C-alpha cells in the first residue's frame, strides 16, 4: 500500500468530518485539545492535537485497538479487523455522521499501514466516503506524549448548507476527545490509580 503522508488514520478514521466555519486553530488551556478544520477545494481537512502525560505504549495500544473502537468513539456502531498481513490491516467501520436532527449512515473499509509505535496511516478503499485519508502520530518528549491527528475527506453525501461545517467541527472534537480520554483511562488503569 502506498500511503501519502497527507492522506491517512482510524477512529481513527471517523474523526475526520469537518467544514471550516472559521478556519483557524481552536486553543484551550495547556495540555488541552487543539483542532483546525478547513475547506480546501472539495476536501475537508482536519488537524487535532493534544499533549498528554501518559505512557506512549498505552497510547499506541488504544490507537491500534481497531476491534474495540466502537466501545468509546461516539456514533461508531462497529469496527473490526477484516484482514492483517504484517503491518498492513484492513478495517471495516460502520456508524453515523451527524448531530441532533442530521444523521447520515457511514460505512467504510480502510486500508491501514502501521508504523509502530509512532504512526498509523489509513485510506478509504470502499464505502460511502468518496475520499478519506488520515494519520495518527505519537511523539515523545520531556513534556509528555504529543498525540496528533490529521486527515482529509470528501463525503459521498451532501452536508447541509450553513450548518454542515459546524456539525463536522463538533463531531471531530467529540471523537478526538473520546480517544484522548480512553488513552488517559487505560493509562490510569495501568498505573493502578483512578482517572481524575
């Protein structure tokens, strides 16, 4: 599989959907989540990052736990490994994309390339998303583990005018936050202490 660095990721992969209401970084307090969502031609591009005080091995385990993503990613109904050959994995995911009254079923088959323990790239090979490429990256430093997500997609369904991008922003932030919280939860369990 040839994966372009700009094209890749998993809840990885559903974390993607977004039109930029106001392109730009959404900042929170240090250590909090930052997101950027923009429209670039037909593509909607997404970036999200968080600095975490966790064990990088635990973060990797969560990112690559494809069969259990639906247990903690909002609106993901199922996620399962279809096949695996070395560091190449096919993952089928089903769920919904939407917020409040707007709901759109999503069904996608992803080709995933793992580069343990730092990166996961994925691209859509079938499903009702016309284009989908995502990447998850983990970097370690004295400050902790930096968790970055980037992706771009073209839906095979129309987003509602005016509210489409705000819906995408809300979904991306919820799903990325769910991933961050699951990493923190498992890290706390591994350390034998309750999560704050």
